[in-house]
């Protein structure tokens, strides 16, 4: 019997995409024979994950988890919305959100954590899930917010279950802990889900993004044919409008359509320390298939 070394396990993982524990078990069952271990995994359906890795995964779920003065968020993608309704997948995302509290917003750290009750890491459990469910999946991103004193509220839009949905938001509020602050955090979370702010305050606006916006606004103003002094004032007015669109504290409060978010927070005696908004599949380029062409290709 061949010695079952770490290198042999690694080679089997690379060839099959199966989890480490499954690879160890396959090698043990086949006396360390690599080719026989590959066949063993195939018979068990555990080597299918590697074949699915190239497929676009833009569906899935966003999960959130709050604990005292911190909260975490994670996006786990799958190929179809059908999988998001699978209870096993939902349980995996919920567990990842809880583990993300300790991962500090780092995907690699999250993947390395032991998955509860499986004897596998999160990454290995994901590979096992891919083979079991039959779709490509990926832990795309995660984030964590905390405050020394206050609350980190969570909000999930279009929730399939508590803390699981298509849009997830974290809102960090510094202030006196209690239900009033938590309620405000949830309201701000709803606002963030609806208004899609990109930055917390004016000082955090990306200089490159602002420069691009200012250049576009300047060209638009010049097209009016007005003098440069007037153009400059026009541009500054439009920059302020830009801030109102993309800066959370400058946005109009969606709950009354009049107040500014910064005024609502100030009135509550709180300080908005940060926010995170994950929308499922945002930024992923989805493949658009030509069904007629696929049928023709299959017929040929």
C-alpha cells in the first residue's frame, strides 16, 4: 500500500476538486492508489465539483449575523435562484455569516475556518456542497463592522428566511446602546438598501470618481455657452447634487422624503460610523445564452 502523504492528498484534490477529508478517505479506501481513488470519488459523486468550476454563479444568497456591537455579512453565489431555496444551501450561508464574525471581513480567513459538525473547513464544505447539489458555488465576499459602544444593525431585503436574502446591509452606529439606537440602525439599513449610497460622507468620496464626475459636469455646463464664471457656479451646484445622490449622510431620508440622513442621525444623538451594502450578483457579468444555438449545436 502506498503511503498516503500530504502531497498525494493535494494531487488528488487538484485532479478532482473534492474536499481534503474526502480525498484522504478515498486514498485510504483504495490503498493509496491515485487512479483508483479518482474512480472512488467519481462513484461517490464527489469529484463533480471541479467540472462545475467554470460556470457563472451570480445567484445565491446574502447572509448577515449580528452579535453585540459587531455584525458580519457574506455573499455566497450559486448558478440558479432555485439553489437559494435549498435548505442545505441556506444553512451553509447562515453558518458562513456566523463564522464571518471571526474572519474580520477576509474571505481567505473565512474559508479556512472549521465548518461546524463536518470535520471539514468552510472551503472543503463548499466543495462538498457543489458535488452534492450539482451547481458551481463561490464565497464571493464578506465584511464585518464593529463599534466600541453602540450597535451594528442589520437589514435584509427580499428575505427568504431571517438574515438571508438578496440584499443585505450593515449599519454601525456609535451612541447609547438600546432599542432606540437599534431601531434607528434598522431604519438606516432600509434607507441604504433603497437609496444605494456609495460613500459614508463627503470626505470619503473617491477622488478619482469625483474628478471624473466633475469633468463630465464641466463639459455639460460648457455646452450651455455661458461665461466661465457662471459655468464654475453651475458645476459646483451639480457637484453638490452629486453628493446628495451618492453620499449617505447627504441623502434625503427615504422615510420622510425631506430630512437629510445626517440630520436624522444628529437628532438621535448618534454617530454613523460606517455601512456595508451587498446586493446579490452585483458586478458579476452573467452569460447570456442563445437557446436556439445550443439546440442546433446539440443536434449536430
